[in-house]
C-alpha cells in the first residue's frame, strides 16, 4: 500500500528509506539535501564521504567501490524503498579510451544493484541516464520514442543499463525509471570539467575558453534543482520507463558564452577548436512527458548561471 510522507511516496507510514549512489557528487549532494528536507532516511554510497564527515545529518554512508559486491550488499539493505542511482563514469572521451572500464561501472554495477534490489524488495529504481542514448538525430527533437543509436561507449552503456532496468521493472514489479538528463549545471560544480564550470573558471582567471567547432551547436542546459524536482515528480507518480528531463529550451554554445559574459561581467574570449568525436550537432528535447507528471523547470539560463558564479568568484578572492 502506498502512502505519502511530506509529499514523498512510501509503502508504509514510516519515512521512506532511500539509497543514493554517487550521493557525494555534484547532483547527488543536491538530491540528498532535498530528501533530508522532505524527511526521508538516506543512505549514500560513494567512493568518498558525504560532505560534513561520516553520517552527517543522520545520513548513513557506505564508502567504497560499487564494483565490489560487498559494498552493494551493504548499501542496499532490507527495508530500502527507493534507489536513486547516480554513480557512473560520465565523460565521453574517457569512455572512448577505455570502453571496458566504462561498461564495468555503468552496466555491471547497475546490474548488481538491480539484483540486490530484487532480493530485498526495493519498490522504485530511479536511474540517471542521458539523451546521448539516442545518438545523432541532427536537429530533430528528441523524444522518449526515438530509437537508441548511441555514438560512444558512454551512451551505449547508459542505453544498456536502461534495458536492464526495463526488464527488471517488467519481470519483478518494481518501478524502473530512466531519467534522460540533458546538460546539468548549478551550484557545487567547482570540481567539474564540463562547459559551464570552464566558463566560470575562465571568467575569474581573466582567461579564454575553448569552443568546439563554430559554436552553433545547440544544447539544453538544465539547472540541478530542476533535475531534483523532476526526479521527485517521477517518483511521486510511480513512473516506469524512460523520461526526459531538461530545460525544454535549447541554446547555442555561443549563446551560453554570451550569457556567462553577462552574468560574470568578464569578456571570456572564445577560441574555436576542432570538434571532438561523439559531438552532437544539436540537443533539442521534448519534456512534455515530464510536464504531464508535474515537472516545471524554474530557471532560465541567465538566472541559473547566476546561482553558479558566486562560488567561483568567491574562490578567486
């Protein structure tokens, strides 16, 4: 029987017990804080401690490599209601250099978590996937119905994990949702090497930034807080299947540079360099399925970048 505690669904009247893999990372920290605010009991499984040391704010921490079966068993204990699986190798170029390691982390670990979830009666499995599973669709709008033709080992491993989740949901009665995230940005990106933090670092150093190609390629940038809200919407709805989460508004890379200049007040010269393998000319996503569940992004690009810049500008002092 499903009930709700502070708006979050659970099978009992007790607060939901939630495992967040990769919970010490950029998106994970934001997810954990939101879960705690809503009264959930949270376990974090990561290679490093959750900020604040061991068991901060009542968070149970499992520190270790999820490639180790004993770490998986310790993380997914009986009584776990929900797994939010964020841990992954997420960079495209390293996946091309070492596809076997990418497969081990992104596919084998997902399979182990699903099997442990099946054995312990976990009801919901939320997975951080990517729109890279669709491959190059030109400037067509990406929907959940587009066939999966990934261009890189990274995209292929995410697609393989989606198929496993679909099979477990079908065979074993759990809700399995693969959240296809577009380019996520927001506070807490100081250690990241994606385009937004590179822009922020360039601004406070008075340096330039490399832009792959001519900068006209389109990207959907979505704020991390909107992603967290989308995860909660999918969970509340008991949604199974792929679900695209993005801003629903694509902008060119050149536009992103211009927006960063406006927010930071720095020139940020752009140097155009050849595109990398696996570079998609456009990411244009349809978020209508998520909107039907109550998902409503709140940040546009400028308001979102304004939440990122203070951390970088303060670091420069």
